[in-house]
C-alpha cells in the first residue's frame, strides 16, 4: 500500500485572476473531447496543480470520479500509478479511452456511477471535479452536457455523495482531492468530511470570472440568495482530506 504525501507546502491564493492565467501552465493540454464532453477549464487546472503536489508512483492506486476527457487521470497515470477513471457518460468514457490510447498511457476507464463501479475497492488517492453548479431542478440531468455541471439547487448533490463515500473509497492514509465552486460552501464540505472521520482543509482558493453557465442563471442565483447582485467572479476551492 502506498502512502500519499504532499510534495511541498500548499499556498492558498486569495486573488482574482483571468481564467487564461490558470490555463497554459496547469490545464491538461492536447486532449480530444467528443461533443458534449466537459473540456478542461479553470477548475481542472486548479485541481491539476493540487494533484501535482501528491507523491504518486508505481505503488499508488488512484481513482478519478467524473473523468471527462481523462486529463487528470492521465496526469496521475503518467507517474506510474495504477489509475481507474469512472464517468456516467459513455461519451466521456470513450473520450478518456481515446486520449489514453493517443498518449500510450495505461488507464482503466469504466462507465457508471462511482459507488457501484468501485465497490470493495480502496485507493491511495481519489480525485474529482464533480458537478457543482446550482441548478433549479432537484433532478440531475440524465443526458447531455449539463450532466457535467448541474448539481441540484445547492450544487451539492454529487459533492455530498463523494463526502459520504470517502471512507469506503480510501485506504488508511489515503487522500481525497476535490475541486468545487465556493457557491456550494467549502466550509460545509470540510464539515461533512470531518464528520466522516477525515482531516479536511481548503488547500487552494482562487477567483475567476463567471462562465456562460453562471451568467445564464444570474437571475435565479440572485433570487436564491446564492450570489450578490452584479456578481461577476466565482471562487474555486480545492479540498484535501486525509483518511486516518
């Protein structure tokens, strides 16, 4: 069993930056994305930076929940780690497999819900960029690109499932890395993970300009009290939680 350690100290930036600042240095590049598959963006880049801090190698077992193009899973696999990537979208599964073939990196990509596809398996590291955008409907979309971001009225439908499942996914000493919007409540995520017995903290924080999805829901978000009037910046956070 491998022990996952940070390679260096984390800083927690509290600055506003254009999304392009995060893109070139950290965002997975050279990936194909079939139509409807979430393309790496600022949240992916922030999580990729956090992932690079973890001490991975041939002895590590890694799970990515919601792999999309497979960029983060391939980043982990490039260290020699054994990586399983899961996604509810068949298009994402095919995309991730194609990107693994193009890069000639071994990657086990499976289709389905992470809880069912990972039963009785434990990992040294679990990484996820889950759906987290608040949406008017309580029902998660069953198809289409919105599956990658719609997450119920508080944006926590998938986040809370990951928090609750973390103890069953992680080996002793294992780590969960998850990125999501500050709209979902980073303190709530830390609290829930702590309630599951994990030592959790926010290890990265940055604000980026609103994207088209949030802009399209401005009126609803304001009516729900989730954002201030004329808000134009979204906070992104990375949560790191260690299972004892």
